[in-house]
């Protein structure tokens, strides 16, 4: 069994990515650690008992961006450390300062909430345009209905006059 470093590039910090990796590690029976690196990557040191399991783990990591739209993975690199490090069971998170980490996540969350509200405003404008068009269409249909009733009445009067 060898220890590998896996480096994930992209939008992977402060979006719940490490939590998903911890869960994935538990499911696959992989032991290691995961942490946010200062260069913006997420790094994993992990032991793999087979090449197949390592490949599967990396494939599942790549699939996370399809499951969670906040995660954007640009690339995944791996390198063998040529040593074996014994880790506790599962993949465990290392965080230098939990409070700083929490504040960064909250700041990131606020950005997404603002984005959502901006999108909602745009959708509201579009919906108002649609409502106006539907009102106009409804008014035209009401006028057509009135004309049809008038035509019906004229035809009825003509029919009665001919009898």
C-alpha cells in the first residue's frame, strides 16, 4: 500500500467539497487527510490498496461537480509519495483555524445568496412582461367573444325575421 497526494484545482474551497470527500472516503474505505492549501487547491494524502480504488476515487471526485453546481474542478493531479503514512480510519479534515474557515464559508454563502436574489429580480421582470402580454391577449379574446355574441345575435335575428 502506498500513500499518494491528490491535488484538486478549481473552485473547491469553501463550497462543502471536503465534506463530500470525507463521505466518499468512508464509503470506499480509504484512509487519509484532506485540507485546503493556501494556493486555492484542496489536497488529499491518502492510502490506496489498489490502483482500481484510486482510479475510482478520482472518478467520483470528478463527478462531484455534476452533483453540486458550486464545485468546479479544473484538473486533478496525483503523485506517489514513495512512502507509507498510517492514517486514522476514513478521510479526515485538517483545518488550521476553524473560525477563519467558517467566516470564509459564510462570506462565500452571502455571495451566492446575492447572486440568487439578482437572478430572481431578472426572472421577476420577465414574468411581469409575460403577465402584461397575457393581459393584452385576454382583453383581445374578450373583445372577440363580444363580437361573436353580436354575430350570433344578428344571425338569430335574421333567422327569426325570415320565418
